[in-house]
């Protein structure tokens, strides 16, 4: 029978080997997780019985964030710590000001789980979405520490529901409570004897609704305002990969005189940025270099594409678009569609969205379309641009229908 913890040990070993051979993210991960426990121990006087939130990366953190912010509204004294597995998550949010500490999660071995919990001594643990590390769940249960999962979503093909996943399924039953996103997940768990769960929804809808209500007068976004001035249409392409960018380049070739594209790549390393600049044959502006924060107008003629090479701005930039294109759908899966939909925009993405409940919901509501090739992209984009207000209203209405998860989870965990 396969042993998941043994498989994880091999996985962590592969990461260490990759780090030795210079893989950048693997090196960051190995170095970061090795420094975690000493860092916690040095902060120990200020971290008495903290509430521990764990997210895999940036996307999952955005699901924890509304709950952390809601907690801070009523409890300013309890220490909060946040851990990440992904280097991109840690690097993007290591300065998060509502947390008393942000760390890499030590590799999930039994020894590390014991050392981590000895050092942290949390009064509760909150895991986000797919994060179910057996070594940590087992040690938390042994110590009778309340343990929750929020925004979880389950599918029949997950290892829990395979013949060899019964040991891991028992770990779910040992958690204090599991807040799932939908009824399908609830039924699947119930069919396998896991009853400590309820439907709460996805906190990202609350997060983006709050972001949308914030003041638009952000001086950092002034270059965007100047870039789109006078444009007939504006497309915001978020978290894009090369396959997405090739399609967008082809589309822009037919309409760049009247349309502006704000391109926010998923990766902003030097190699990817240079690839984008070459792809668009120089008809680009670079957000951090080609623009300056001053009231002076940008020299015309305006390039058709602005490449945003600064992290953390995408959710704010969507407000300037007529249509959103979400990247990742020609790879392992699409990125966050809720950020765009909350601004009342039609949403377009590639074919790999089966594991994303919100994408299916947007399509069903008439606020989004999936495309498999350039011909479909051209048709979808033309239709969305020509009727963006009506289609965008459907996207926004879907977001409104999904609000409330944060309050449900908060009331159950912190007010019960």
C-alpha cells in the first residue's frame, strides 16, 4: 500500500537535490524552511499561543486574508503567524503587516512537525484549501490543538478517496472542522464517513468585494490611467504565461490602434520579460521603467501594450479594464478569476478550468467564456468588448451571490 508520508519524504529530497543544482525556487525553499524554527524561537517572547494560518502560496493566502482581517477587527492581542510552502507566496507576503510572523513551513516530516509545534505552541491551526500535510495533522491531533480547514474543495480523483488513501481520510475526520466551498464536496466527504464539515463558500469573494470598495485614488496607478487615456477599449490580462501571451499578441495585431492591453505576467523574471518585449516587437511600455510618477503626460504615440513588472497590483488594475483575460488555462490551470469578475468585467480564459468552481460558476452565470484556440479567443474577445457592460454585470452579480463565507467561518471558529 502506498505511504503518502514516504512519498513526501522523496518529494522533499528531490527539492533538496534541485536546490544543490541551482534551481532558484528550490534553493529559496530549502534555505527558507531551514531558517524557520530558529526564527520562531528568536521571536518566541512575542508569540505566546499564536493562531497559525498556513497557505500553500499567494492564491491560498488570499483566502486566509479576509478571515485574518476579520479577526483583527475584534482581537488585536492574539498573535497571528502565517506560513507558506511556496517561495512565491512567502516572497510576496513576507511583509504582511497583520501577522506577527511570516515563515516558510518546515518540510512536513514527523520530526519537523514535532519541532515546529514545540517551537510555536499554537492555540489553533487553520489550513487553506488543499493543504493537508499528514505529519502536521497527526501531531496536531495528538496534542489536541483545534485544527480547521477553510475554503476546502474535494474531488473524487483526490488521494483521500482512493483505496490507498484511507489512512489520510481518517486524518480529515480528526480535524476540528472542515469548511468546504460547495455541496458537492460536502456530499463526497459524507459518502466516505467524514461528517465534521459544512458548506461556507470561498472567502476570496469577500476579499475582492472589500478591495473593490476601497478608494481608487492610488498614486501608484497613475501611469495606468495615463496609458489608457483616449483608448476605445482596454483589456487587462492577468497572470499570463507564454501561450496566453502569444494569443494576445495575435489579437492585438488586429486592433492595437483602438485597444490598449495591460499585461500582468505571472512570472516577472528577466528572461520572461525579455521574451514578452520581443514577442510584441517593441510596441510595449514597462510599468516600472518607461513610466514615471509625475503629472507630466506620457509622450505619444502611445504603445499598445503596458507590461506590469511589479508584484501585488493586479487586483487593483482590473478596475481599468473592459474585459479581463486570465492566464494559466493552457497550462496546469487558470489563475484567480474572482479578482476581475468583482469589478464587473467579462472574463475569458483557456480550457483548463475543471478544478475551479468559480470559473464554472461564472460561465453558468453568463459572465465568462473559455477558449481553446485563437479563433475562439477572437470571437469571445470581440463579443465581450462589444457588450462588456451587460456581460460584466452578470459576472458581478455572480460574485455578489457568493459573498458571506468569511463571516460564516469567523462565527464558527472565533465566536462559538
